[in-house]
C-alpha cells in the first residue's frame, strides 16, 4: 500500500496497487483505475549517480505540468512539454497524481535512494505544480534524497522548510537539494545567448535562501550556448564552475545539444552553430577545482557534443564513467587518445573568431 495525501496534508488517503488496476481510496469512496489508463510522465528512468562521494541508484522523473512560466530559453524544448489546454488546479493535480501512480507502479520504492524531479519548468512554481502536489512528493519519497529543479525566483524558505519537515527522517545529511539551471555566471551570456531571465546574483540569493532552509544546492551549467566560439565557451565554463562552487554542493555541466523546435535549432540548421567538441569537455573536467557531473546527452551525434565520429564512442563512455567514479587519471588517459581530429580542435581554439563561426560542423 502506498500512502497519498489529498488537498488536506494531514488527511492521508490510500492507494493500493494490484496486478491490473489501482484502487484509490478517498474517504468513503473508491476509484479504480486500470494500470493501462495511467498517465506516463514525459520520462522516467533508473540509473546511477555520484552523490557525496558515493555511488547511489537514482530515479529520475520528468513530470508533464502546466508549463514553464518563463518559457523563453533559446536552447530548451521542454517548455513545449505542457498540457495544451489550461487546467484547473484540481484537474492538474489529478494529472500529476496519475503520472505519480504510474511511476510507483513501475519502480518499487526500495530499489533507489535518490529521486530527481524535473518538470516542464520549475517544480516549486505554484502556477506550474500546485503546492499540494509538491508536499505529496515530499511524503511519497520520505526518507530518500530528493533533488528538485526550479528557477531561483521560486526558492522560498518557508516552502522549503515545510517540504524538508515532511521528507526528512533524520537519516540523510541533506534530504533536499534545490537544483537551479544557472547555465553560466556571466550575466551577458545569460541574457544574450540564453535569454534566461535572471542574473547570477539571483542565483546566489536563491542559494542562500535554500541553505537557510536546510536544503543543499545543485547548479546546472550549460557548456557552449549560442553566439560563443569554442574557446569563449571554455573560458566561460571555467569561470562559471569556480563561481558556482562557492554556492553549490553539487555541479553538473551539460554540454549543449540541439533540441527540436528551439531557437538554437534554427541557428544550427543554418550552419551558425556547432555543439561542443568532446575534447573540450574532457579538458574542462580535468581542470575543474571540484568534481563535476557530466552526462553528454547525444554525445557522438551531430546534434550533440561530438568530435570526428571515430573517437567519439570511447570518449563519451569515458566521460560518463568519470562522472560516476571521479577518476582524474581516466581523464588524463582519455586526453592522450590519438585521433586526427585533435589537431582540428586545436586549430578551432586558436583561430575561430566570433565574426566567422563555426569553422566546422
């Protein structure tokens, strides 16, 4: 039996999962849903994650929601992953319940330690995810480490304290990490290359608020957004890693990928953008003063970070391995890989200019 709260946080309801249906008990009434009728989230999967120098099993959930309230970032396609019609709060909660019920029917709660929560925008935005469901997540995954992504304007100390009060069993040093897509610490790049809608100081203020509530902070950085040469992007990432490390316990670097139906894609289709080289990613990870998580999505593909196609597979696998084992010697060995495209990369770093880029595809 899995326990769910309804709109009254103190009034718990029961959900029983059987072979072919789910029985949701609400007061004296009972609603039976067929397993096949449950609503799938945008995505859900289990994997491994490095957390505080330990390898843990994680469950990642991307909920479909009311949609990102900002919805302007040039590289993001998740802003399109929303309900096409405006939902009442009750209807939205029902949709989210159906997605959560699907997750719980497929992934036994004793098979993972870390839960990563994403939505179309911000998990703690009350217009996107009703507060009652936010607290239901805290209760449902009580005792686990929860990482939930949000924009800095939705970091609220009172909300975070309530969430932690429900989720914390005293067994985890940090039961909640507030994940923020900082992308870069450079305000000009945030504005012009990404159109992020906030400044670096907004991130630092949100980090202080999260820490005051007892939460940790995870910063997501974006390597090589629009309008930067390869070298400019590397220089920006080195600075951003140092800046973020002063405010976040966890840092993840996301090499930019070309997602569909984005402004970034339109530039890429016209030959005005190239995703980063894998060599650049390795160099940044090697030079970073702290361990950086990195999973190069689309690695080795034309829309993702790539080299020449010959060395890509081994380098992508090595980057993912490093993200889990933090073995700096592995990075050194990968950078010693012999491939002709390394000369091309060196040339790009020294000769590419903002007025004539990219020089390669």
